[in-house]
C-alpha cells in the first residue's frame, strides 16, 4: 500500500476507482499527480495489475481534501481523467427553466466517450463532444449544445453517475500513438507521407469514413487537383470548407486564376476581378450543380464532390464575397450541418485553415484520428492542443504535401490491388 500524507488530517474523503491500461497509458500517474498538485492526499487501497498484454488493470484510491469544496474540485479534475466514485448512484438531473437556460451545477462534457448511469444502467452519451450538456430523454443520454437546450429538458448535474473513458494507448504500435501528438516543422519526408497514406488506405479499406477540412490555400498553392483526385477516387466522404474554397476553385476552372494569379504564380491583368466573375457565373446558373449540368464547370474540387455525391458543407463568414448559393450564411445552422456531417467519421484531414479546423476539432470525439497540415505553426499547435488522443501535426506547404500524399495513396492502392491479384 502506498500513501501520500496522512488522510486523517483531511476533513473530506471519497473513494474512486479506475480501470483500463493504467500504467502504459500513464493515466494512473496523471491522476496521482493531479491530486498532489491540487493539494489533496491519496491512499491506494487496491491495485490489480493486468498480467497479460490485453488485460486491464484496476485501482481503488482514497482521495482526501481539506473540505467538501476542495474535494469536489479535485474529483472534478479526476473525473475528466477517467476516475469515478466507487459507490456510484444514478446521475442527478435538473430541469432547464427556459430555452438556453441551464440549471446551476450542470455537467459539462469532454470530448471523450462518456456514460451516464440511468435507472441502474450505464447509457452511452450519444455523439459526445466537448463543451456541451447531457440531457436524459426516453432512456437516452444525449449530448446537447447549450443553444439547443429547451425549457423542461432534464439536464445532468454534477459528475455523480457520469463515467468518462479516455482513449488508451493502442496495444500495437501505430502512427497515431496515445498522448504522443507530435508536430513536425520539416518538409514532409517520404516515410511520413508513406505512413499517412497507409493509414488513409487502411481506413477506407476497413469501411471507415474520412472528412477533409480545407481552406483556399489548397487552391492558391496549386494542390486543388490533388484534392479533387482524392475525392474522385473515393478517399473523401465529407468536405468541410468556406465560401472562399469554392469560389477560388471555380475561378481556377473558369479563368485559370486564383486570387488573380495564374498557375505559375504571376498576376494577370485585371485578374483580381476573376473571383467576382466566378461568383456571377455560378449565380447565373443558380447553383454549382446547375453549372456542371450546363457544361460550364468541368473540373475541380467542387465538381468532383458534386459528381461523387459526397456531402459538402460551406460555412460562410462576414468576409465572404457573394456568397455562392450553397454557402450557409447562418453560423448556427452551419455548425449544426457540420455536426451532422461529421457523425461516424473515423479520420479527419485538416488542410490550411485555422478557423474551420478549430470549429471541426471542437465537434470531434477524442478518438477520431486527426491529421493537421498548415504552413502556420500556431494553427497546428492550437489544433494539437484541443485534446485529440490520436493526432499528427505537420508544419509545411499544402502545395508540397498534398500532391505527394495523393501520389503515395495511389501507389499503395495499386500495390494492394496487385497483391490481391497474386
């Protein structure tokens, strides 16, 4: 038995338990460090270590605080790390007194898988993501943004009867390692691109769903043909972007420019007006789809997404010119559409956009594999810090990275096909 301090000097005590791969994932260390950092004390009462590779470990810990308030603060932090009270009761609820008005002490979700104890049974919180509330409805626990709370909703209060399960370190060595989120500031090496391509190919082969979030830099850097190719070949299931991506993609197809620059990066006389001409052409057709059917638009990112029939969400902003007919200008509606499109996603690739990537990151569960590529280091850092358990960040030019990735995916796909034939 190990102990820190003398618990008898503390006035409030609670017993917690944890289960899983507690040692190699370092979750137990993090819990004990958190208790001490917050001025609490602990005593390990029961520790059962898994004997084989796939066996889970189990620990019971007595946690002590100076008073009830101090102990509650400690328990709240430990709860987010996967600890739960030993004697767990059903979740407590309060009634929302009005639309978007919540009872005090409401439980705030993390991006980890979460369960709520309801009538003696653990119920998984549906489509859980961070900074939301949980409402109980007809035996279901539903993750709900505050903007969707309605008067009379039963809102979960506190952490009692709530269980968080942080993702654990994969038992096999993979590119996406638990708590090993790395950021590379070098040009994409052949080995890194090879591994990323392998993860993408394997995800699709297993029937997984991949979302791509991108900014207009994809077009400006000349990487749009590579993204269009990935969409055409079935490696993109959801496309999330803004008005600018679609406008400059259309501009490139109709006028051969992007931001008034040609494919060689040279400014064209009067080219700065071409993105407005592009908007006008789509407006004259009524939609991107109509422009395709009329034979006006014959290639590009939006062309391939439309022809492939994959959902694309174009979320508008105050900076938009136009915008195009497909752009959702109401940000609340855009967020709802993004949230629905992301359900069931297994991997997300974020390319050259800070605001859209952060918005998407906030809607993702922590177990979704995430690849973030941007020329701006601060963008990658912000996204890597959001709490994903499986994330890789790369600080580089999209124009260099994406063509290499598309070529490597094609090479590996053909390699797999040849192996199957043999």
